[in-house]
């Protein structure tokens, strides 16, 4: 069984008078690590959303250009028929 150097749980949390600094450091470490884990997921979601919007714009633009060409071809065919 491991031997603890603290007489009570209160002494453990007090850390010989340095408990505030120790636990704030651990908390800060946990926040930074959590942020480092969360950030790539957020950036990936942003990138996917931007790529999807770009793809929709490109396909939407191509669809508009295709519709214009079809209209022009139809007008030309009507003009040739007269």
C-alpha cells in the first residue's frame, strides 16, 4: 500500500500552504488541454461548412450558366425557324 505524506485530506488539498497555486495550475492545465482537444473539431466543422458553401455556389453558378445557355439555344432555334 502506498504511503501518503499527508495526515488528512485537508492537508493534501492545502499542499503545505501552496494548494491554491497547485490546484489553479492543474485547473489551468485542464482548461488548456480541453481547448486543445476541442479546437480541431471546431475548425474541421468550420472548414467543412465553408467547403460545402463553396461547392453549392460553384454548382449553383454552373446551373445558372447552363440555364442561360439553354435559353439562348432555344431563342436561336426559334429565330432560325422563322
